[in-house]
C-alpha cells in the first residue's frame, strides 16, 4: 500500500501556496507509505537575467503563462558531490553551459539554456538531442548520480524517510507552482531506496506515481528493453511510466498512453500522471486501489484517501467523487 496525492491549480492566486498544500496532503498519507517519499512540482519558469548565475528558486514560479525555455535537470547523489565541479565537467562533455541551483547537500538542479532563446524557433529535435546528451554525460562522468526528473517546468525531489522530514529538508512548503504530485511508499515489489521511490519521470516534464502492483511488468519491461529503452530500477511502477513515455514518443497523447497501460499491464493500480500541461488519473478494471478526486473552480485535487484533501481551501464546496474502473480523467491548463 502506498499513498498518492496531486494538485492541479486553476487559480493562479494559489500558486505561491502549492508547496504548502502538497506538503500537508503528503504528510496525511504517511501511514500508507512510511518508507520513502517524493514530489514533482511544476512551475512557470523564466531564464535568469543576463549576468546572473541563478534564476528563481527551483520551486518558485516565474511569470504566469510564460514557461521558460531552459532545460532543468533534477540530480541526486547519496555520495558527497562537488556540484559546481560536476556541472563544469558535464558542460565540457556536452558543449552547453550549466547553472547550478542547490536543493540540498544531496540534491541540485542543473539548468541548461536553450540553443535559441526565441520559443517560436525552438527545435524539438534539438531539445531531444540536448536531453540525450546530458543524460549520457551524467552516466559517463558521475555514474553515482541519479537524475530523478527533467524538463522545462518540473523539478523532482525523492528521498528515503518520513514524508514530513523530507518536505522540511528540501523546503517544499515554500515552493510555488501550478501543479504537483507526491507519493509515500510502502515497498512491496522492490527495495527501499531513493531510486525506487516515486515519482518516476522517464521523459521531459512527465511524472507518474502509482499505488498498487503490476503482475506482468517483467514481460513488458523485457519488450521495452529489446526496443532499446533503458531502465534505472527493477520497480514495476517504472515499467508503467516508461510504457506511457514510449507511447507518447510515438505521437500518442497522455490519454492514449494510459489506455495502453490498461490494455497491456495486469494488476491492481491507481495511477496519477502529469505532463507540463495535463493532470490525469486512472484506476484498474476493478478499482481495487483507493482514489478520491475533489474539484472546485480553483483546483483539481486527488489523493488515496479523503482526509488528505480535508485541509484544502474551499473543500467543503468541492465536487468530490471516486473515479470508476478504467475511467481516464484528464485536466489541462
């Protein structure tokens, strides 16, 4: 059993409180997942002004509706790392400058400027090459360092321990943004490590949290691996995340990616999956794992249990419901 939470804000006035609200939701799920926890936060981000080494804090929003074009890589290591030195080495490997935004002694965000600062001229193929080059350089230069997530809007933090302690350690209550998801884990299929913690974020600005288990994940994993898809853990949830990512890389939208999970993966599960612009929930054909959604004019919130939603503003006037089996609910900004 694990706990999952998510918050998709419609009202920009709530964006400064995103981290605060997600923290209280995540703490409410501690009894469902005391082993480890993780969170992915999405914010509209702007490039740092010329002559400055640092832009907005990793969890702080930039100008609403003006997402930055910089690529942001969330990094983590259980070993002591000189992050500034590592940034210089990776920059030398990739030919792209990097800005360092610390999250904690064990975690950091590396920010890579775009090849062209005009969003209208941004080449998706060039962006994909930049992502691939960066991730390959990390594996070569610092194999002990993991990349929990990356993208233009998303920052990911994962750690072992109690959710409240993890949120306090990284200052999550002070983060702002327009969307976030979180997970508290009780390990059933794999080890209790940071790498096995959720969210799993296998593609730019794509994150997945999962409560449940998949019975045929080894078969799906083998099929994806034969296609050249790389895995970082033996976690069954990572298989679902990479299956969705692979479908979206082929041109499918998020809903089609989740329909592929329903069609091809067996098990009992609730999934909460987010992209830069979307927030989606789906349950298996028996709806065995709990899920409750609350929607108001200001937000859409989801949690494994209602008590994680009880402290949200305006919750007494929310439309509250449980998703039906195999229903895919998607909200977009």
